[in-house]
């Protein structure tokens, strides 16, 4: 650390950023996703598919201009603090997040979607809390995708240097429909790469039409039962158009994307060649007796921001 004290993250700053970004994201598509929608208009073979894409692009610009929600499902709030290197994370780093989310939702009149408990108290909390918060500790060898501004997203500059101390705050609004279409499996190791590709294809074929395509597909492979879904969700944060640094994984992503777009689900589920705009894979070590795979689906309201804190 060259004698320097590690950066200490501040809970009040985290809360302020969450409040600002929630208010912004509810009416603003990620710039990379919007650019991909506009690009898909030039390649979509179906006239109905092109009509849907035109409506989605128009909706995105109108929502941003008028400050209106992109979708009636304003989503739950997911906050992921990604840390690499000597950064001090206090135990109360998320202490102000729920109040920040409540202020953002109440001020804007957005639809609250959170219930008190999944089983025992399915009463709406009326302010879209609690948020789901987590800290992700990166190893020095890992690459962190961390695009933070529109120029960076368009240029495809989206990763920090391995080993460089950093703290990145990811904030996502995630709708229930896309989560309902997501899935996880513990495949036998003998299934191999083809088994993974088949599972992802089957998940999208069976539920993708209900997740508001065109989709972004996050795929997690490896880890453990409880970790693999996190890999898949985190994969959605990578900006579209940024190539995975591992050539073999990048090749699998392109192969999967071609498979999914051959399903003819198309924009809005009305048929066409644009079922998905991107497939992003994150992989990890695993036990020799396992092959965990998870698919986390991102819908047409892909709303997230990644902000570099340190």
C-alpha cells in the first residue's frame, strides 16, 4: 500500500448514490442496451419484430424525457459492493440503503413491489424495501467489469486492472417477470460444455417469451449451489459489446447467442431473429462431483449502474 491508509467506504455516500440512481434508473435504460436495441433494428428479419423494437426504443426515449417508469414493474433494488484490494468496508456500509430506497420510491410515486415475507406476511411494504445488498470480494487475479459512464459504455472500456485496489457500487432494478424465467441446475459433470449450452437454451426456450425479449442472458457456471446464481446475476452487469477476456468463454457466448436467436421467440415473443442481444458467462472453480449452472435473465427494462468509489 506504499504507506497509505486504505480507503474507507462511507455508508452515507452509499445511501446517497443509491437514492440518486434508483430515481434515475427507473426511467433510464442502460445506454449499452439501448444502443444494442437500435442496432438490432437494422438486422431483425421479422416485420413484427422490427415494430416491437421500434416501440421499445421509442418507449426508452419517452420514459427518459418525461421521467416516467420504463416498465410498470419498477423492480426490486439489488445493491452489490464489489471490492478488490486494500479497501476498508465498515459493517454498517449498507445501513442507510433501505431509507434511501424508500425516499426514492415515495418521492416518485413508483409502484412498490416488495412484500414483508415470502410465506408468512405477503403484505406490501409500500416503499419497495428492503433492498437486497451484498459485498463481493474479488481476488487480485480477477477482472472486474466496471463501466461507469455513457462514453465508456459506448467505447467498450469496462474493466479495472487486475490487482488494482477498487470499490465499485452496482445498483440494479430487477423485475419479477425476468426473475421468474431464470433457473438453476446441478448438472452431472459428464454433461460437460454441451450440457451447459443445452440447459441455457432450454431455459430460454421454455420461459424467455414471458421475460419480455429481447433478453440479456447472464450465465453462471461453477462455484456451489448458493454461489452459482450470484455469478449469473453479476454477469448481467457487464456492458454489452465488451468481450470476455477468456477466448474460450467468449466463443461459447457467441455460440449460445446464435442458438438462442435461432429459437424464433423474437422481440416481444412475436417471432424474429432477436431473442437475445447478448450472452454473458461467469465461471468459477467447483467440486469434482458437481457442475452447477444458473441462468439469470435480463429483460427489455435492463436498469443498472456501476459507480467507481475508489
